[in-house]
């Protein structure tokens, strides 16, 4: 991915920026958006010329297939500003590859690399003032695609709209996270779309998560759909377990998303000398680990929070409180990753890309 783009884009800029109306010290995640957005339509078997235009609503036909058959996918990315006011992306090529894997699984048109990556570069160059310096500050990037073809016959759409919108974000802190281990509901099933970032995957989680919230838990650790004995994801994130001094996480599969934060933390842990095991993790391992004291930490990993420590879990109506760890793997790995993203440490992995 080059730092300068040759992609031809029609650009219409706002007459006046709304940036001075935004309180960057009091941001609610994903609720404020920058001045511009990228839009590109797929018609007649080809992607049309992309546009960057002022952020605004747009009209759609009521029979658009996204409303009826759920063809919708997205990605989550971030841009960071270093102390020299340079803006950096983190592993954008991985987001692009995963986006098209999701498109393939949902029978949607794959997006051209130039439109996704070069289009993002040009959009960020225009709205770069929205990326604020400082630890915890970033610009959340949401590429997404929806089916815009019309008609209510149950078939894939022939037309799509690809878009990128940007949202400034500050330090993500959700307080203490307690989880309940799923015994009935599932996030995904074998042969399903769990490995795709499809919008419907997230909609299906809302109801069981709301039930958990009523019981005082913030998230669910999802288990496999067949036996509910294997631990898979935590909320909308991949999940890690520290058993003694080994970091354990489930392998990706048809049910588990190939998280970019996940694979980055694995690489950092291995380089740091932490033993990592990628294998099925069973509920009974956690129960036994609590009894023996071998279970030290559980944490989620994803773009928004990066690392989200979990303080305890409930299973079969019994709550288990995790120990307080002075030498926390979660916090140690988060710091290393953040230092790379904010250019506070050398990027020995070659993950960052300058805008």
C-alpha cells in the first residue's frame, strides 16, 4: 500500500467543517462522524468511479435487498497520529483481505484493492485533522458494503454500495467486565457465516446479551453451537485465557472471526517469550483452573478496545472471580501493541502504514 494514491476520485468538499463543534474530550464511541465519506457503487458488473463527498444521509429504494435478505458486511479499523503529526494505519491490508472474504461468503461483489486502500488514503488525507494526538485517541474507520439492488426475490443483489465513514474516538474504557458463559445461545454455527463480518452476526447477539445485562453481566463468552463446551469468543471480540504462564486462544474456524488484533497479540506474545497455544479451550478447563489457581486471566481482543480484561465469569449460576494480577499479560500486550500503533516504539513487524 503506497503512501500516495493514483486512484481517480471525484471529490466534493464541505464548505465549512463541523470539527470545531465537536468536544473531543467527551466522545461517545461511534456517535460522531467526520466531514466526508467515500462512496462507490457496483453496477452492470463493475465498480463505478468512487466519490468523496460531505457526510450525509442518502435515499434507498424500499425493495433494496439489504433490507430483505441481509447482504451487509463491514470492517473495523483505526488511524493514529504520532507526535510529529503524521497519521498511520495499522495493518490495513489485513482488513482489505478479510473484507473480501466476507464478501465472498455473502455472495457479494468483491471490492477492488485501489478503491478500498487508495480510497481510504485519500479520505484520510482530507479529514486528517480529525485524528487527534495522544494516548487513547484515534480515528475509527468503518468500511462497509450493502446490497442496493431492488426486488424482493430471494437472490443475491446485482448492485452494491461500498462506503467508508470515519468517527473520532478517545480512550475506550468500559469499566469492570463480568461475563456469563453461554449455555444455550450461540454466536455462530458450523457451515454458517461466523467467520464473516456480516451485520447479521451482531444482530443475533443483541438479545442474549441483553438477557446477560439484566443479570449484571456486561458480555457473553460464546460457546460452540453443538455441545456448548468449547469457548470461542467474548462479546464481539476474540478471547484469550492465561493458564499458568501460557496464553491460550481458540483457533479460527467457520465460527470464529480471524481477528487482526488477535493475530497481532499472538505475534507480540511469541516474540516476547510468552508461550502461546492455539487450540480448543473447554469450559471445564476454566472451572478446574479456578479450583487449582492455574487460571490467571481472561481478556477480549478487538479493534475498539484493543484489550478488554475480564474480572470474572458465571457458569451454571455460579460466579468465579479472577485474581488481580500485577504482571498482567493483558495490559503488557496492550501496551506493546499501542506503542507500535502510536509510533512510540519501533515497528519491527512492519504493520504500520503512513498516510
